[in-house]
């Protein structure tokens, strides 16, 4: 039953995510503070975006600051125990900061459904991009349009779980 409800909500929301208003205002301006508020209210147990798509919290180290950074992201499972994330930035002209963080510091962590896992991020090579996008679009049709509309090549990363050797 819950899956059917999520499917209906996705069909209703997906067209909204393709609009200019969503890409310019709702997504980048409105959603992040709402996502933070819901996470604060639920003590991190509820992620708003996870109600529509598989979502994770990416924990990175700032590329320039060296400070811890956390960002909620949609992810797509690749079928081999890894997650694919795309730096679409709501079709913005600039790459999101978290992508620079991963390029500078590929050892990161993710939290999925309350479970934190260390990961190693690797950029998806050019020859694998079409296959990665096809996998992503099976989950969220039309998502690659963000890349087309941004005028830039969106950075795609594969997040591979690793053993936590720090413990």
C-alpha cells in the first residue's frame, strides 16, 4: 500500500520538478531549509526527500575549509551495493559544492535510513555516464534533463562502501 501511495505522489510531483519555478526557487531556495527543519524536528530520523526517492545524507569534508559538511541527496542503487549520486544542482550553471568536496576528499560517509557507512567516492568515467544516467532515470524519469538544461556536464559519482578502519 505504501509503495502505491509513493508511486502516485511521484507521478504528481515529478512534473513539478521539471518546471523552471522548481529549479530556480522551490528546489534550491525552499527545500533545503524545510529539509533541515524536518531533520531537526525528527532528530534526524525523517528525511523529507526520502518520502519520494531513495535519499541519503552525504557527509564530506569541505574542499577548502576542511570543515565537515552534510547534504541530503537523492541516490540510485547501482545493483552492486553502491550508490550513484548526480551533482545536478537543480539544473544550475555551477556544480554543487559537495562535488568539489568529493573530488578533494573522496573518503566520505553516508547515512541511509539512520545507518552511517563510510564510503569512497569515485567520479563515473565518461564511457560509463550513459549507463549510469539510464540507471538513474529508471528511478526518476527525465532527471538527465537537469544536465541538458544546466549547460554543463553534471558530475556523477559512485559511492562504494568501505570498511571503517578508524575504529
